[in-house]
């Protein structure tokens, strides 16, 4: 069995490869355009990114095609809000230099701060003890300069895996060390508004391309949106004319069929079983009320539209997840209109008419808080699409 090389020798070999290999990512183009990107919409979420290789736009010519651009678009796709992303990033940035990099930014302006560091520390095989001290210092500085409602996210140090041009025996050493740094990060005592975001093993560091940045951004956006300030007023559905058209679509749908529907009953029962949830329902959002078209696990009465879970769902362009209503001030005292224990978990996908109006939702609910993954969302969305196809195949 081959004995591992001593770390001082590995450090020398890594430095030599990075400086001289034709395959070194230091030879790649790096985005150098303006440090701000924007995804269009209203009521913008403001995000700040500080960090190294993952965030620096290596391999692309503009940050619109790097992590900042894809993250802005991924967040907007989920929330329906505009997203402004500003950043201080550089391929050689470290934890220590990050503190200096953020000095000129007013961090109070941001709803979320994303910290992407550790790539260079992993390559340098920095001691875990030093990493722990330096990262704690950076987190303390960011915490000091942001209001309590700003959410702070720390991205795991990515691994190089089998996709990198780095020689395999060096990549294995660096990946093991990145794992140690991530374990140390997880062991830090974090403030309530801080979250560590793990990178999927499918999203290894190399090669950096638009496709990989989009994968990273989609994963990060899912975690970030769950922690954005729940006290924010939900976005408006649309302007008055679109809302009037949306209501007409609901009215036409109700005229087409109000009787109990075996297909819709089957869809909600399938949703309840797939997710192991006590309750699933298909709702319609009228002008002032939420009404239930099909339900499994409970009888759900009509209730006021304002403040309901499904009303928030139709105000968004994608899904709406509340993993624990007690932690979300909008719904801490919510009554779902059911004779059952209080709702602690909600997941919903909008029901969308053929002309693009969000008329209601397919949702699952639980009396216990729980997590809901991206795969879960895809399954719920697929069931919502089944409901859409059936609803608009009903006779006039």
C-alpha cells in the first residue's frame, strides 16, 4: 500500500501545479465586469456575496454567467421578487482577505449575505485550528455589521473529485482536507440567523462552466429562500387588470364543474401518501375567499383569502414552503379551516390556467414541522400539473 506523501511536500506540489500546469484553473478567463447583477421584478431581495473560486466567475467572461447571475435568476424564479446581487469576489480570496474586502460595503442594506471561502485554504492545507479561528472572526465581523434580520449563509468548501485536472493523488489529499474544514465549520456555534449550505456531491468544483454555476445556484437558492425574512409583505399577484382576469379564470373553472371529482380526489390522496402528510388539498382562490375543490385527510371549510397559505402560493411564481409555522410570524397563529391540530408544515404549488393565471394550489399539510427537498417540490409540481390538465379538460 502506498504511503501518503508528507503534507509539506504536497503543499509544494500543489503550488507548482497551480503555477505551471497548462490545466491549472489559474490560467482560465475570469469575469471582471461590474460587481452587481440584477434579476427583474418588484420588491427586490438584496444579496451580497463575498468569497473565492466558487463565486469569482472563473471560466466565464461575465458574472451574469457565473454564480452571482445564476443565483439572482434562481432566487427570482422561486420568490417572484426581483433580486439584486452585489459581490466582492476574487479567485485568490481567503478568509483573512475577505474581512478587508467587505470593509467598503454597507452590509446593512442586504437581506442575505453569502460567504464562499475555503477553496484556497484547502489547497494550502491550512490547519483546522487556524481555519476555525479565522472563520469565526469573519462571521463575527459580518454579524456585527448586519441587522439581526439579515440572513448569513456559509457555503461549504467544495471538493475537486474526479472532474478536476488536478492530479488524483493531490486531489484526494485536498478533498480530505476540505472535509475537515467543513466539519470544523459545522462545529462552530452559529448565531440564529446563520446557516451552513452544503454543496451536493454532484456539484464538484471542476470544471467551472455556466452549467455548473446554475447547479450551484439552484441548490443555494432553495436554502436561501427558506430563510429570507418571513415578515416581508408578499408580492402582489399582478396589476389590477391581471387580477381581474385571474378571478374570471377561477369563476369559469367553478362553472365548468363543482361536483366531487374522482380524478382530483385521486390526486390529493396520491400527494398525501407520497409525502406521508396527514392532509392534502386542491384549493381555488376567489376574490376574497379560499375554497377547497378536493381534499384528503380532512374536511377543509372555506376561509378568508387574506393570510391563507394558498393565497401566498398564488402570489408567487413557483412553490411556497413553510417548514415550521411557529418560526414564521405570518402563520404562527394560522387556522386552516379544519377540525384538526394546528398546521405546523405547509407545501404548495400553484394551479395555473392555460393562459397563465394562478388560480389555486395543490398543497400538503402536517401538524408537525418537517423538511421538504427539491425532489419533493418536483413531485408536488408534477401532481399539480396533472390537476391542471384534468381541470381544463372538463366540459364547458
